[in-house]
């Protein structure tokens, strides 16, 4: 009887801990595409949108499009911090799924192109998965 009580208390404690440290990891579908933008040196290809916000533990499904008629026939989809280095050809969307590691340091990471140094990277902004409790 005493043991049952203990296990009940332990379960309750674990539940409370679970609620306090509730994480908000989610599924995200992200569509990226090549776009021409003007830079100081002229025109360059840019991955757009330029900024993508995700959280630690999020499962991401990227669909990467290259539908520009001008310029290179393919571009790179390059996220070194997530060990992704793929090639995306014109009019052949590439699907890449990846989970942001729960221990990935919050901050900004490049989504670049490993083939073209002038290709402007988009920024993957990784935020902490811990939900912040407002303090009063
Ligand atoms: Cu490129």
C-alpha cells in the first residue's frame, strides 16, 4: 500500500516536471526558392525567404525549388551545420527532411549553395525549444 502511494507521488512529480519543461517542437513545411536580387556587385541568386525560424527538435520538411530561367541549371542546398549538401536542378523540386537536434545551439545558420560563392544564403534561425514562462 505504501509502495503504491510512493509510485503515485513519483508519477505526479514526473507529470509536473513534464509540464514545466514542456517543449514546443513541431512539424514545419518550408518552401525555398531561388530568386534574383540586386547586391552591391550586381545581381545574385538568393535563397528565399531569407530567414526561416525553427526550434530545437523541430522536424523540417524542405521543398526546394529552382525555377529561374536565367543563370545556372542547378544550385546547391547546403546547410553544413545539419550536414546537408544536395543539388537542386531547374524545375525539379528537391525534398529534404531533417530534425533539428535538441541540443543545437540557438543562433543563426547559413542555408547556402556549395557551388556558387556569390549565391546569397538564407538564414536558419534556431530558437530554444523550452517555452519561456513569463515572470512577474
Ligand atoms: Cu547557387
